C-alpha cells in the first residue's frame, strides 16, 4: 500500500475527484444478501476514499450518493438509503471535524425526507469552518436537473433586465450551477464496471479524465484510489492542444 501511495506525484494531484459509487447491489447479491446489505457496506468505502483523499491533499471530493432517477427504485430500498444517510452523517460528523473536512451537498434537497435533510444541514453547519478538504455529497442530484435550474436562474435575470442574453457566457452558467463554488473535477472514477455517466455532473466533467474500474463499491479501498490517481498522472491533458504546446 505504501508502495503505490509513494509513487504518486503530490505536485500533480487532481484538485477535485468525483466518484460514481456503483455496485452495492451486485456486491450484496454475490453474497446472497439483500441489496441494502450492499449499501450498508458501502459506507466503509466512503470512509476509505475520504480519508485517503484528505491524507494526500486532494482539495475537493464529490460523491454521487443518490440520483434523481434512484427514486424509481423499490420504496424499501429508497427508504433504507435515506435512513442510512441520516445515521451515517450523524455518526461521521465528529470524524469530519477531527479531520478538518467541510461537508457540502448538491442536488434538490427539498425533496429529501425531512430527517435526512436535517441531518445533512446539521452536518454542513457544524463543519462549515473546516478548511483541509471539501466533501460534496450529490443527493437527489442529476446533471440535467442542475443545468435546467441554472437556465431558469439565468432566464429570470434576463427577464428582470439584470443581464443581456448576448452577455451569457460559460462563466454565467458555471455561476448558476449548484457546483458554482467548486472547480470542475479533474478525475472521475466509476466503480462496478459500468461505463456511463448516469446524469452525473454533465457540465463540469467536460474535460475530466475518466477511470472506470471493475471493483464493486463496497470493496473500494485506499489502494484503488492510489491506482486511479497514478493512471490519471500518466495521462496527458491536452485541452484541445497538441503535445508540443504543453511544455
Ligand atoms: C450504487 O450501487 C449506490 C446507489 C445508486 C445508491 P447500486 O445500488 O446502484 O448497485 P448496483 O449497481 O445495483 O450493483
Ligand atoms: C448512479 O448509479 C447513481 C449513483 C451512484 C448514486 P445507478 O446505479 O443508479 O446508475 P444506473 O441506473 O445503473 O445508470
Ligand atoms: Mg448501480
């Protein structure tokens, strides 16, 4: 483990890592357990990635915890997930404070059960002065929801004559998204072998490096993160240019 970690070039760390935590259900099924058993065991992996990211010096970590589409799952699973969120946040706030990590949430929080929303808002409030790393939970989030919302905000400004349509820029959009205060992710990791975005950070991932790994989320460890970062560091991010321009 030290071995992989020691190969990471700290000067070239991704500033922001975004993760689609996928494969809890399949992990449980492999063990002949109900799907929610997988969700419960996914919490350990959240601890692993949060701790490892903070230790390395990553500044922003966004975790996709619940998509707007996930409401379509059986209600037992949805309810269990919502309760698990309350319990986990309540339990982990102390550790977040000890490790100087600030909690944020993106997504339509108004649709969450009130207990879940309260646990979340309490966690956000009690960690708001922490400065080492920002941990952003995407909850009842979807990229299209966010882009639509931003569009409505911008349209309202145009209607109020606070903004001219021809003055709308990428920066105008970025400022209207729920991720306005965070830089775009440099690295996006999805576990479980699926190679799709599932409505995650559609605007923000335009130039991120993607790492799709076969590991199911509950099995994700610090070493998996180190491997993803090492692969990321071997890529050349050209942003439309050619190699020779990058030196
Ligand atoms: C990811 O695991 C967790 C959430 C979407 C909440 P899944 O529950 O999607 O697990 P699989 O993909 O069915 O294995
Ligand atoms: C994406 O995973 C959402 C989260 C990880 C929270 P899903 O498992 O819901 O995605 P699909 O439905 O397989 O694309
Ligand atoms: Mg899934």
